[in-house]
C-alpha cells in the first residue's frame, strides 16, 4: 500500500513537520532547523528527503516514514541550490547571498552518501554568485555542473576530484562554457544528459554528459515573458515552467502576466495556457495535471490544468478561491518585501494538492480531480510566515525523480 507524507517547513519559525495529508495528523516534527527555502526539498526515493539546514550548516536527510534521527552532513551555507545524481548517492550544494546584497561566497560542497567510511563531504572554492547546479554522469564519473551568473557560464567539476582533493577548501576550476548572464531556473534530464537553463532570451540547453559541456540549440519561449523556475518530470518527459511578463518591474507585480509553459522534450513540442495576472511562481505536478497558486489584490486562487500527451493542449480543469492573507503582497511594493506568500505541493500519484496560507498557520488540501470540491484546512502550531515550504513524498518512489531540489 502506498503511503504519502506532506512535509511542511516553517523556515522563519525553525521547524519541519511531517503530516498525513488525508487526516492532517502530524506524525513527526523536527525543531531548531531552518530550511534553506530557495534550495527547497530534494526527494531521494525510499521515503527519504534531503534539505539544507541553514542554522546548522548541514545537509539533512530524513526518512519521512520513519522515526530515526536525521542524517546530517556538513555543507557550506547559505544554501542556494542542491541536486543529486539519478541514484541519490552524490549530492551537490551551492551557496547564495544570505543576508548580503553582493555575492561573497564561492563555496561548492559535494557529498558522497555511500563512501567507504560513511557519508563524506568536501568543499571547494569556485566563483562567487548565485549558482545553480545539476549532477551528471560523464566519461570521468559523476560531475557537479554549475550554472554561473554575471558573467554567465556552465562549469563541470569532477566529483571524484573534489572528494580526493582534500580539506581546507582548495580553489578548483572545471571545464567551462559561456552562457547567458541572467540564468535563473535549472532542470536536468538524466536520460539525455541535457541541462536546461531559463534565461531572458529563452531556454538554453547544454549537453553535460561529456567531460566538457557542449551548447545545444536554444528554444524561444514563444510567448511574451520568461521563466524563473523549471521542473522536469522524467515519467512524462516534460519540462514545465511559468512565464512571467513584466518581471523587470517588481513593484507592478499585480499587472504581471503569467503563462503556463510545457515542453515535451522527446517530440520537441511546446504548449501554453494563460494564467492571468499577479504573482505566480512555483507550481506542482499531480498525477495528471499541473497546479498553480496565484496571488492578486482582487483575490487569490488555485488553478489546475490537465496535462495530456503532446498535441492535446493544456485544458483548465478547475479553479478554487483561496482565503485571503493578512500581510499579503501590496500593489506598489515588491511582492517578496515583508509580505506573506503561498507554497504549493501535490501528490505524485493522485490529484491532491496542498497550498499554504502564509502567516495563518494553515495548509489547504484540495481534491482537484473534482472541480468545485471544497478546501480542507489543516491548522498547524506554526505561523508559516513567507508561506513556508512544502514537499510531497510517496513511499512508491524508489529513487529520485526530478534530481534538482524544489
């Protein structure tokens, strides 16, 4: 029988809770941990998930269905992105800005969870910035492939070399390739070794199976706007994003126009659907659909589009009104400036969707297979300021799916 757990992190209050999504029962809680929200959660399969604890400076791996203490492995912080190889053995962690306005940390951490002496981590110095990362297999073994910004670039580091180099953060340079300077949003297809990067000019693609990455033809977005967040679904072989038009003017976020964008990687076909105006960022994939949460001064809503085979289009299944948030983003102010937000997650094996009500200690769970179905509200003992963060873990997943943390 398949079990599922909804993981709810309150990074502001410093806790992570593990819920039964059907009953709302909290089956486990971790206190005094601060999720690196930008890096998110990385399901590793077998019920285990990884995240970065910015308070402890550790990669934390916890069994969502067990009771044993989490495994913690030292990594450099503040955590920006994390990714693993398709087996879940090798994990790479990049560092971001933290409370700084300027790039300052150039540390990259790699972790081997199955080394002979137990889990091992090593840090090297690369280049300061806000880098993304994927983990790919190459002729020389696994590689941590970093996406740099300002100036843009793709750099492939041998994980074996990093692990053998020793401690004290040596400075290492990998195999490099130029890329756009405004990359934000990364995904990886292990079957083809393709790394995808969202940029203002379109979707850039790179073959990172080789010792030195090679550029592949880029894709135009096809509609106005650009993506800042990508997800790859290996089961359906699709790349999913939300395109934002007007992102250069953050104080006018209420007028941003949003488009759901789906690219079928094997047929090279792209489909889009309008999502309306306001703040739409992260999204979640159900068994057969894509769920998005929209924040707007005229009212917030959850929307679900059915995802069929290539050529069948994206059909709107239904929308659900969401209770308003006190402290919601205000027109004329940046939406992430002292404002509440919403996190979203979905069951990979059904049509259940969870969305938070930031600042209200609430998670709404919706059966989205039935348009008009009621919201079921789970009230927690933590406020979920900034919306918190969500992940949905299934016991049926034996290995990582999407190998980039979300």
